[in-house]
C-alpha cells in the first residue's frame, strides 16, 4: 500500500507568495496557472522544485520519522524527463535518478531506490518537457506503514476577527476536511472567545463558544476538549490560518511516522511584508533574550533553504503552528491570557521539537502591533518565563526590564514605559495575582487608565513633516546624544519644533529622532499616532522604575520560590477545568 507524506504545492490565488518558493522555470517556457493550480511547460521547458514548499529535507525526515522507502507520483499530460537531484550545504550537487515518462490523469508512480543511500540535504524534482506538457499534481510517498495512529485536532482561538477566521474555516473545511484522504484523521475546533460565530458559519468546524480568557484559556479549552474526545494529537494555529494547507498535511504525516519520544512540530513564521523572509523557524531562550532561529533567511534561495535546515536546539514553537502528542503534555498553559504562553509551554513540557521547510505561515510584524497593553503583556510573560523556567539572575532581569523602559521612554512612548513598569509590579504580586485575573478584565481596565494613548488611527501627515536623516552619524553627534539621554537633558530651545515621520516599530531609531519635539509613528496601512517630547513624563517614568526595581531586588527570591511551588497548580487540568466551570456559571 502507498502512503502520501509530502504533496507538490502549486502557486495559487489565495496565497500571496513569490512563485520561486514553489518552483523555478526557464523564462517563457514554464508558467504557473493560478486558477488550475498546475504548471504548464512548452517543449524544452524545465521546472525545478528545489524550493521552500516542494523540496524534501532528508535529515529532518530521517532523524525524526521511520520511513524505510520513498517513491514519487506525478499526474499531468505530455512526455517529460524526470530527474531527482540532491543539494547538500557546501558540497557539489548530484543527480540521483532519471526517467522519461508519459504523464496522464492516472498517477505515474516511481520507486526511488537511492533513499537508503542519502542522509542529508535537499532532495528535489526536475521536470524537462520533451513535448508540450502540464504538471497537475504529485507527491512523495512511502510503502512503509505509519507507526502511529493519529487523530489530529486543529485548535484555533478566535476573538472578534471574523473577517480572518471565517475564510480560514472555509479553506480548512474545503481543502482538508472534505478530502477523503484526510477527513478521518483531522478535525477543526474553533474556540470562539467573542461568541459571535453563527452555527451557519462554522461549516465543518466544531464550535466551542467561550468567555474571553485570551489565547491561554482558548487553546487550553480546545486541548481539554480534544483530550475528552480521545484525540491523540493537537495542532495550535492562528485564527487566520495564513498558510498553505500542505503545512497541516505534512505535520500530520510527521506525527504518523514519528519515532522520537515527545516529538512536536513547530511551523516557521514568514513576514507578510516580505513573504519570502523568514522571521523564525523555532526559538530558544538565550540569557534574558529570545533567539528567533534562522531569522532573516531568504526562502527563495537554495543556500538559505539549506542553512534553514541545519540543526539547532529549539526551546519552543510559536502557537501560530505547533503540534504535539496530547499524552506528552505534563503542564497546560500558564494563565497569561496572551503572550508568553507558548514559550512557557515549551519550557515546562520538554518536547523534542522539529521544524521543516514547507511547514509554516505568514504573519504581520510584531513591531506594528506594539501598544501599551502589548508591551505590558510581553514583559510580564517574559519575566515569568525567566523566573519559572531558567536560572537567570535578578540583575539580568532588571537590566532587560530597564532596557524596555528606557527605549520606550526615549521613543516618547511614555504610556508604553508605564506599561512596562506595571508589568514588573504585577509579577511581584505572586501566584494569587494570576489566579484572580485569568480573564484580565480588571488589569486591562487599569492599564487603559494609567497608560492611555499610543493607538493607531487614520492620520494625516503634516505638509511640513520631515523624514529624518540616514543612519550614519558623526562620533561627535553620537557622543552628544548619549551624554544628553538622546536630548532629554538638553534645554528646550535646542529642540526642533518639528514633526518627524517614523515607521512604527518596537521603538524609534534614536539617531533619527534626536532633538525632534514630535514623532509621527506610521504603519504600512497609513494609520498612526503622534508622540511628543515631554521631559516631565520621561523622568517620572525613570523615578517609578527606580522604585519598582528596588522592590524587585528585595522580593525576587521569595517571589521566585512562590512561583516555582505554584507552577504545577496553575498549569494543572484541575485548575483550568475549575476556571472553565466557574465562567460557564457566570
């Protein structure tokens, strides 16, 4: 019997992505048909599939899965010459297989005898048209029987983003849940934290209306549902499911053939603004920071694709695409509401996390989403992960926290700096704070009062606004900036009474904003806000930081001990079931 493990993915209308992440072809002889989802070749045309979506990465498959043989199946029309090639980092390319075949609607299956001889690198397909031809489908397969019986539940948490989640439900329902090959293995569970999806809109999904307990509560509710319904595996995904459906199929097949204990699959994140640019392929904690693995690689280029598959230890995978076996979970999510839940989930459950080219999706840049509430949530969660999951010293945590406060302050985002300070205060309140604020309602209300503003809205750019200087500056100017805290020690008459336009990000580019009285932060969709130079607010934040850092030093060890003792309770099934029951009764 034949079992699919990896299908050919074609460029299509639904996904905005460069074609050379799917295939490469010689100009004017190879074309992608977006509507038909096929590739057409004029005689002499060559289509090469050494790409992000369509190459097969040998080492990750062999190290993590038991696949004893490999084959290739193709459908289409026309006579073609098939070649299988191998790219290995820093080694010469080589051909492994060649065959001339006649394509038709009946799958042409080829066993690949070299599979047991190769151990690393990128296996790829080349198709040369001997007549006019078309490739309409294909997949790598094995005759090895799956080791594991997998019933996979996809869990999506939704809150007031119907314009994203409904298309995602439709795509998953149409492309996966209606597919006879997959419908008995995969189900979709949507935890509706906003309780506004109608039964008529859910299509093939299972809908779980819920009180808004954030991503932490939503994903945990979905996971417990899967456990109660005897699912074997879980896949956490973003509510827009901005990925090729093949990412989910490949995840399923990895889990079916997995031979490694505690195996989990983390999907890559690519940038929506640059769909070929890798933001992260798994992550790990290093010191007090997070390392986004393989950050910045260009997934259009073979060299970068090979580098992306070089092994690195992965601490956790983001919940935009993270799959695992349910019985391997020893700790459920910590009640963060949002932010940090995926990080601590990885730290406490000790998964063996693999990544694979072709599995992942796209997301907005996090810097565009920054706001006081997000700054609060990010630092709060980061400190908690360091306190519970690492042996990081209090001094290093203080340095990290101060870096957050001072960069926000120097960006004229004084509410953001206050939010960072409040995050440290709340961490020091101990386990009872989290138990009493699972829904974050009171905390969000309090934050809106102490850290207002910095909200992006449609905005008009003043005619006299400036776009600032380049990144180069003289040593004298840099010395002056540092000496004056980027202008906050200068007298007011030396400040420019002008507005600088700055792209919204985590913080300003300080050499550009130096001496400007106003900064207009703007996003790619032309929303934004104006931040103003204010010495009084700047130094008030530094004083507040000094006070909270003193308390942090004094209470650090006792707080850390409390959290470590309470971790099992706050991430237990009993705790979360009690939370869900109490919220249902309200």
